[in-house]
């Protein structure tokens, strides 16, 4: 048991992971229904609406699964690297968990009762029941309380270790939380001051452009809130599995800081086609979007360098000899490696999306759905699976048996195949003009739409086949999680699963990298430059505003 963190911290982490996987299996089942509806091979019963299912899918997977998983991972790593939580930290973490869960339950009940089919982006003027927004607000507040608990734990460690640079895991956790806290300001502002008064009827109209802009102020950094914990695994877990050290401690820290700076003042790249925002501000935010690509390229460089160095240390020769020396039989690694491969086209697609003219072609088409499935649905999700395979046994003290590992291989390969089929057809369908966020329609058999239901690799059938394989894979994963929770207990030191955490040499790490106020200050300066004038403009020259619409 010596390798494990304190039992109470384990309980906290594992509870978060369990909620994550409950949301995961329901959310993936909703995805399965969607691909069949879009393919016209399934008609939902009258009491269940396509947009209701789509809302549940987005909320449960993109918001609930990711967030609970991330917190479960953070709790484990922070307890491991900074020591057992104090009473206050633990109490606040649980308090945050309860608020998040209350918010989630309220939102889910309203989705199920058909009162909130507004999709996970809840764009106005679609209007849900006011309590749906209250649920969302509580969810965010819960993440803040839990986040502050972790920040408190970090501050306590810093006080006891004056002038020492923090362990890399803790630094990355704090950077991700800083990003999250700043990002949430936008969504909290729109939910509290626009959506709630409007949905409860205290005001008649909503400023649609303002609400969307505040949403995307939050919505883009949200994707890095998902990505950064995956990057933590890439920087810290992968080298350990290779038997190597972190390639460069300073580079890893700088990468995370660049995300704090550049991930927020870029939300307009989701609104390039919208009127009401002057093109100069769209241009400025597009330039900043290209800046936020840099830390991902630094990560790619760092990973390939780690692979090559460790391979050569094991005797690899030739330009690509190191590839053979990678630990392919270790599912914890292979899962993450496939995740990285998916991020090559996923990231390249993001660069295309951010290019103004190309965005005109793909905006609001299935291409975007393809893009986010090969960013969050594969690179992030498959990294989380790679973590799950050891994290659950590590926390629950069970064995990671050979049969579980075999099953894990089947799971990651089926996920990769399903995702490849589904996302490829989504990208191609998007280029052929098929819209996103729509149920099945034959579009009056208009010639330009016939191709969407024709062909081999490019149509809705392929999308449905891919989606079905994904659901099969998700079920296998949940079975593995179940085995990890309730399987055979480890009884000796060899059987205990370890938290694989690579060493990071901080000898040459500049101390200013941990000067949080400096980075937060620069981040706010960039945000003010990118957002003050356009937001002021939206308020000052506000259009009459819109009443609420319930289109479902
Ligand atoms: Fe995105 C829309 C631009 C990254 C998620 N994105 C979305 C939506 C989601 C999403 C959910 O500019 C839809 C939102 C909605 O519902 O409307 N995205 C970008 C850009 C990046 C990017 C520039 N997106 C992500 C990530 C996401 C994500 C990450 C989730 C986790 N995205 C956009 C734009 C839109 C958009 C527009 C709006 C489109 C529209 O019109 O609606 C960049 O961050 C990407 C940079 C990444 C790279 C890749 C680096 C590669 C790495 C792998 C290395 C591989 C290794 C293995 C080491 C440049 C790090 C090598 C091994 C060997 C053997 C070689």
C-alpha cells in the first residue's frame, strides 16, 4: 500500500471518476442514437426529441465527463506530488463536488423533461427553462470551489517549501485551473446577467451577439481545459513509461503558460461568420489564435524528442529506429500514442478552421463535428483512457490483470477505428455542405444533398457504422472501469499499480516561470485589448434584443 495516496484522498478522486464514467456511458449512448437518426434508420419515439438527445450528448460528454475526470486526475496527482490533503482542502473539495453534482442533476433533469433542448452551447435566442441555467451556474461554481481547494493545497506547500520550484504536476494543475477560472468569467457573466433574468421572464429580451461572444470567451479556453490534463499525461506519464525523464522542465512550464496567455482572447474565431463584430477584431483574434498553436507545436517537438532520446538510449539506430523501441505492448502508452496521432490531423483541421476564408466553407457544417471528435473525442479522450487503465486500479487497490490489458487493447483499437470512420465521413460530408446540429431531412431530394446519403466512405452510413463501433468500445471501457473498481485486490507489492510520474529536472528552470501574477497580468492585458472595444460596442449599440424561442 505504500505506493498509494491517503485513503480519504483516494475516495475523493475515485468518486469523481465514477461520476465521470456514468456520464460517459449515457452520453455515448446518446451519440449512438444520433448517428442512426441522421442516417434515417431510426425514428425516435414521440417523447424523445433528436435535439434533446443531442443536448444530453454534448452536456454529458463535453462538460460532465471531462470535468469530473479532470478533477479525479488532479486530486490524485496533487495528493501524490504535494502530499496528503489537509482537512480544509478535503472539505472544500467535497463541497465543490456536491455543488457540481447538484448543478449537473438539475441540468440533466431539465434535459430529460424536454425543457432544455438548447444543445451544449445553449445559444440564444433558443430558450431553456430558467433552472437549466441555474444548474449550469452551480456546476461552474462547484468547479471553482474545488479548484480553490487545490490552489489552497498548492499555496500551503509553497509556504512550507519557500523558494523551491513546485513539482511539475502541481504547476501544470495550477496553470490549468488559472486558465479555467479566468475563462469561466465570460460564461458566468452571460448566465447570471443575461440568461437567468431572461429565462425567468424578469426581462423580455436578450442581446444575442453579446451572449454568444461571452460564451465563446469561455468556449475556446474550455477546449484547452480538456487538452491540458491530456498534455500533463504526455509530459509526465509518457516519459516514465519509456523509462525517460521529462525532456525539458522549462519548456513544459512555458507551454502551459502560453496557453494561459493565448487561449482566451481568441473566441471570435468561432464567430467569424457573424455580423456585429468588426473585421479588425476578428483579424486580431485570428492572429492570437495562431499564437495558441505554438504551445501545441512545442509539445509535439518535446514528445518526439523524448521518443527519440529514449529510443537511442536503448540502442536504436537510423533515422526512425527509435520507433521500434517504443513500449508498444504497454496499453497505457499505446493508447496515448494513438491519441497523439489523431491530434496531427485534428490540430491541422483547427488551423484550417481559424483561417478566415476557409472558415466560410466549413462553419456550421459536419466538418466542425469531425474536427471536435478528432480533438476532444480522440486525443483527449484516448489519453484519459490511457490514464484510466492504471488510475482506477491505483486508487482502488486492484490488480491490472493480463485479461484487463488485453481488453484495453481491444478497447483502444475499436475506439480508434470507430473514430476514424466517423470523423472522416463527418469531415467529407461537411465539405459537401451537410449541416451540423440537424436531425435527418431528405431536403426534398435536392441533387446537392443526395451525395450525403450515397458513396462508401463518405456518407451517413459510414458515420453510423463508426458511431456503433464507438459505442461498443465505450461499453468495453466501462466494463474495464468496473473491473478496476471491483476486481481482484492486489495483495503484494508487485501487484500494486503505480502512478507513473517522470522525473523533471528543475536545476535550470527560471524562477519567474512560477510568478503567477506576472502571467495572469499579461493574460488580462491581452484579454482587455482583444475584447474591451468590441464588447463595449455590442452593449452601446445593442440591437433591440430577442425574445425566447422554443423550437423543439
Ligand atoms: Fe478547435 C471548433 C480552431 C484545437 C475543440 N474546436 C471547435 C469545436 C470544438 C473544438 C469542440 O478557428 C466546436 C465548438 C462548437 O460546438 O461550435 N481548434 C482550433 C485551433 C486549434 C484547435 C486553431 N479544438 C482544438 C482542441 C479541441 C478543440 C485541442 C478540443 C480538445 N476550433 C477551431 C475553430 C473552430 C473550432 C476556428 C470554429 C469552427 C467553426 O467555424 O465553428 C489548435 O489548438 C490546434 C493546434 C494543434 C496542433 C497539433 C499539434 C500536434 C500534436 C501531436 C503530436 C504528435 C506526436 C506523435 C508527438 C497544431 C501536439 C508523433 C509520432 C510520430 C511517429 C510522428
